C-alpha cells in the first residue's frame, strides 16, 4: 500500500495514533506525558487511541519486526527508520511433537527467545525508547529481574542513550553478563525485585533520577503497549485469527493484560473475527500470588515477601497488574496456575526434547502449566492453543545444570560401542 | 513532628512541591489524618471511599510494606519514616 499525502500529518505525531492516557481504575484522562499513576486514585495509566482505519494489507506490507504494527502503537509513523533494536516477528512454531505428548492436536509455541537480546523484553523497551526520545531523556533506566536490564542496555546503546539499570544481586550469572555487556551502568541491589522496584520509584521522585526515563516506571504506559505486539503477531501468524487457548507467563501481569488488549483491538478494528479465547496465566509456585488468589476465588492479591522460585524472571511478589490478570482469566474462562521448580525443569527439557526449543525457566513455567492443565483434562485438546516462551534457555543454564555428556569415552569405536 | 513522610511526585501538588514533610507519630491512619490536616486533599488520593488504602498505593513504614504489617493500624515510631509509592512493577 502506498502512502498518500492525506496520511502525512500522522507521521509528525510522536505518539502516532495515541491520543491520551486514561486511568484503568477510574477512567480519569490526562494528556500524553511521562506519567504512570493516576493523580486521582493512583491507578495505572494506559494509552488510549484513535486508530482510524488499519488494514491487514497495510500491516503485511510492513517490516518484519514489531514496527509492522506501528499504526497500532504509541510511536511515530517513521519509527522503523530510527536506531532501535527492531524486535519482534519471532517464530510461531507448530508444536506437533509436544502436542502429541500432551494430547493437544493444535498446539503452537510463540518463541520469543528470538528477539535481539533473547527475551520478549525487547518489544516493550523498543516502545519506551521512542517515548524517552520524545520526552528528551538522555538516560534509560529500569528495575529488572534480568531480561529487562539486558534489553534496556542494548536499546540504549543502539539509540545513543546512557543506561543505568538496577537488578537484585542474586540473579542468574548469564543475565547479569547480558545486562552489563552493552556498557551502561549496572547496579546490583541487595534485596528482592520488589525492593529494587520500590527503590526506583523513589529514585524517580528524587533529583538524582529527575531526567531519567525508567522504562517500567515513568515510561510504563508506553512500554507496556509493546506486549500487545505478541497478540498481533500470534493472530497474524495464525492466518488472522485468534487462538482459542493461550498460556502466558505472569510476573507483574502486564504481558497477559496487554495480550488481551491486543486481541480486543484486533477484533474492534475488524482485523480478526470475534471468536472466544481463554487466557491462562502461569506462575512458579515459589512466587504465585496471582495463582493463589485465583484458586482462592478472591480479588485481592496477597503479596509474596520472599519469592523462592527458579523462574527468577517471574519473581515479582507484588504484581501490580495482578488484579487485571484475575479479571481476564475469569472473564475468558481461562485460569491461573502454578508449577514447582521440578515441574519447571522438566518442562524446559520437555520443550527442548520435543521441539528443539531451549526455553528459559519462564518458558518452563508456561509449558509446565500447559502440561499440568492438559494432564488434568482442563484444556480443549482440539482447540488452537498457543504457549508463550518469553526467553532463551542460555540465560538460565543453572536450571538444567544436570545436562551434560551422556558418556565420556576414549576416541575408539569399541569405547563408543560400549556406551550404546 | 518527628516522622518523615516521603511524598510521591503526583501528590506534591498538595505539599507545595515538597518531596518530604514532617508529622507527629502514631499509627499510619493518624499519620494520614495529619497529612490531610496539613495538606488538604491527600487523604482522598491515598484512601478509597471506605477509608481503606487504595489498591494501587503502596505504603512503607521504615522500609516495610504495611500490607505485611497492620495496614493502616501499623505503628509509626518517632523518628521513623513513611513512604507513599504508586504500585508499578514489571520485571
């Protein structure tokens, strides 16, 4: 589709089709800016749009990255020409082998380990970088359970911004290396993720952090929109239709909430048929406040003070979007479930063994929950089902440290024969 | 007046831009009453219509989340500090 002069004014809008911020709790609206909490009720602010007409053809003609969905995101129309990591358009793998083992005939894995820094976080950070540029920030920052820190470091390097990121000091070594290799400042804090997050919330109110763009704090409304692209891609890769069941990891709950928002936008725009879909949230049992609230049938999330799970990227004890995850899981007829460390390890190996996909522990959580629900007969075995792998197994090697040579031998045929 | 309350950016319109204010001790509920007396309008932002902490407000007394303590009944000792922080998170 060729661009027309009529569409030219839109290209000058730094936030594209976004029109304002609105409070998800009370509906109060405010102008687009580096704000994240409602001044009336502290509720989370999210972006409202005026999309106009968006067609499948227009999207399909776009780049093989999240920028093919630029008309649905708070970014300028020429975003693809700016220095960015250009994440997304990761593979959707038809998982017939895994499906056979689990008794699911229509199973797909959305493998987001293929992003530039090997996790879905590149999607959200790419949007936040554009917002940071527009607001004139020169330092990009975040609180992170690891993957985000790496994504921020890489995106800042590409965009020519400074980076200063904060992580809990007990993260996996691989994630610490990825977070630091891009050259920004990496500060490890002796505390849990929730304590790191709280520290960042205070830093932002201090003159030290005054001109900083914290991707998941003051840029959060923009950042969070990046997760919608998972929904867009899954629908487009399925041939412009919605899955019937989808398993999504839950840390803060933002990804799941935005995937639901993305599906609803596609329906509203007439890009897919309005077919029902069940959303299933997945947590590690050692940090499962949302799953617990779901099972208890309550709306209030009881925070976990000391998370204890090998799925460290999901170890958020006080998940800000948890209440919305509960709403969506219940409204859609889905569920929120959790799996133990042993089940996570087994699921990482199961996915690797059946589909050749090496997931990080968060992927072990989603595949583990998928298996648990399938084993318990809680999934429709013939429904189009998507499970998300949000990151790369090379970042959580300790989780499968028992993997290694099946035999160590001398270089002789006899020695090899003896191992068979 | 020996308790320090850290005010988040979105509430500083009520405190003439001050990032920290001082009040006397007591329970967290009493601290909020005093904040309201000194800086009218704050209470309705922090508490809902039923007088409970809004679900997207995190309050810390001496670095401890009051949801792990006694909520609004949490004691704030003299010399202590209170932080009011919007709940946001995203690993």
